[in-house]
C-alpha cells in the first residue's frame, strides 16, 4: 500500500489511483515480490552480522570493561536478529 500512498502524496487520483492500487496488489501477491523480500531480508541479515563483527573488533580494543561488555551484548543482539531473519525466510520458503 506504500505505492498507493506515494501516488496520493504526488497528487495522483482517479484512474491513475486505481491503476496504482491494482499494481500494488499485484506486487504484494506476486511470487517475485516474495522472492525479492526474502533476498532483501537475507542481505540485511548479512549486514547485521557484519556490524556485529565490527562491534566485536572494537570491543576487543576497548579499555573500559563496562563498555566492552555493552558492545558484546550489542553484537550478540545483532547476531540474534540476523538468525531470526534467516529463520523467518526459511519458514516462508518451506511454507
């Protein structure tokens, strides 16, 4: 529905609006859209893992033990989120 909202914000009404609504429904129901969404989730999961690794590198060089611990917790959170995204993609593919 973001496509429809974008069209409305650009002043598109009437026939064009119906076309945008139908196009957005097509995209939502289209198998390719699902594949692209899955691909984007997997790419984002990869980015999260990269961020986690970068944070762990910085944590290793931190002098403050409290800051080091906080960075490790943050990196673990990024890793956990990446795993959850990948699991969600696997569940979608298996369904």
